[in-house]
C-alpha cells in the first residue's frame, strides 16, 4: 500500500476508534486530558509504524495496546512522585498480558461499558449543559474545537474554555468513567439524552446566525443517538430519542425554500422528505412501543413526529390525535414550551379560537417572555381568525425577538401579508 493510502487508512481508523480509545484510557487513568494525549500518541506511533509494517488486521486493538504501553511507561516513571499514579500503574500491571489479543478482547466487550462510561461522564449533571454538548462532541464525536465552534457559531476560545471547565468539573467531582447503576441510571440517562437532543435542536432550528438549519449538527446528534441505541438497545427512551431525531431530520431539506426562508410544516414539499430516515424512525418507535415505553416524554414526541411523517398530504394530518398526544405530553413533561405547542395543535384540530384561549393562558409565563415562537403562534391564530391587524402586531413582535435572520425575514413577510 502506498504511503498516502496508508496515511488515509490510519486517519479513517483513528476517526472510528478514537472515542473507544479515549473511553478505555480515561477509565484507566481517571484523567480525560491524559486519555486524549495517549490516544494521540498511539496515532503518532501508527503513523510511524504502519507505513512500514502495513495496517494490522485489528487496528483498534493495536492502537489501544500502544496507548496502554505508553501509559504504563509514563506512570512507572512518575510512580515514586505521585501515589495516585502508582496505584493506577499497579492496577494496569495486574492486567498482565498487553498483547493485541488481550486488548481486543477488552475493548470488544459487547456491553460497551467503556464507551458508555465516557458518554455518561461527558454528560454528567455537574457540567453546565452547553459545556456538556461541547465535551460530548469533542470526546465522543471526535470533532475538533474549531469544528465545534463553527457548528455553534461561536469562537474557538469560548468552546475551548467550555471544554476545559467541563474537564475540571469532572476531575473536581471525582466522576467515574462508568455506567451508573440502579436508580441513578435513570437520572443520569436523562442528562445524556438532553445533551444529544440539545445538539440536534441547535442544528434543526438554529437559534442564531444566518442559516435556518445546520445539518452537520443534526447528523452528529443522530450518530451519537445511534451509538447510544446500539449500546442500550432495550432502553425505550434511548430508542425514542433516536426515532424522534430520525423523523425530524427527514424534513431538513424541506424546511427552507430556494430563497432560504422558513417553510412551515403544512406548506412543505413532502416529496423532499427523506423516506429512509422516516422508515428508520418509525421502526425505532415500533420497538419503543413493543418495550412498553410509549408514554415516555421522548416516545410521545416521536409519536407526534410520526403523525406528520405518516400524512402524505398536509390535509391528511390527524390533528385530533396530535392534540391528544400533546395533552398526554403536558402531563408527563409539563413545561411552557409544551403548552405552547399544545395550543398550536388545538388550534389546528379545533379552530384558531381554541388555540388563542390556550396561548393567552400562558402568555404571562416568565419563561416565554422573550420567546419568539409565542407571538408567532398567536399571530397565526389571529390571522386564521381574520383578526389581521392584531396578527400583524404579533408577527412584528415575534420578528423583533427572533435571533435567526431567516426566521426573522419570514415573520416580517407574514406581518406584511396581514396588511395586504
């Protein structure tokens, strides 16, 4: 194999194996920074050795063995200075065989505990939510600081600081790189799912910037969701989140028109919806229901998305069922945003006046005070009720609150349509 081809193969292998390498190394060293350094060291060793010897049959195991050897060498040198390092080195020595076969057996554990442990550590509640997202994309997704900054329309210094603070929080709290057990698992799993969905939502409905959507962020969240579903195939809410993301992502190409402006769901060209993603989402949702998880918060949201996915035309949408699902979701996961979406569903199922009654009941909620979708929804209800001057004022209020340029243009166009 030519040297350039070997280097490309090494880069591809490292991209695939990086998260598992860091997961195993972090569990051994109790240090995320050190784990990243050791993984990078293994890559450098491979770049030196593989062009001469060829890509090994089990490259992931080879990289892990190289990294573990480097870890042990360093820990032995520091053993007399730091007791903690000495203890870790003794633990590693007890593993004995550092052969490729032994390492491969460890990292090919079908339960995937090491990778799961890394995901749970990166999403630990001691870390601020925005820092959890950045750290997860860095450690599990393998994105560079620059890539994460571009994805979130931030600068590299800000993202680097978030990641650094997150790592310090993990070290300060003594977070273990392992899967929580018992009652703690449910609580911690909620944090993991929240982080993945936060990443997805920022791609699906960008809160700031010029672009309406950022598909790379959605794709990364879907990839993380698929990894988690593969590692936890009997957790209904894990599968439900995956189902929700797959179905929502199927509409990405149709969410904006040729001019880049937002296209509402009932006006989208459904021929542009990705049928493969819809099929994947509906399949995952069927597994959730088979596992008895249909009333979970992500399961209900996935069921809502499925109602739209199953409607071949906008007029075929079962809004009565959607309204019922939102009623259930409001009980399971009460929040002002859910109540706003419930108002939208009721307006479509039972008329704009029904939506106005519900939206007016939550208009004074502090969490919705500067939330553009609230006046936007109210403007739509008023428009459909024929109260155009009031609708225009509501759309103008929504445009003033929106941080996304494309969404703001669309809201301004709706306000102008009221005048016409």
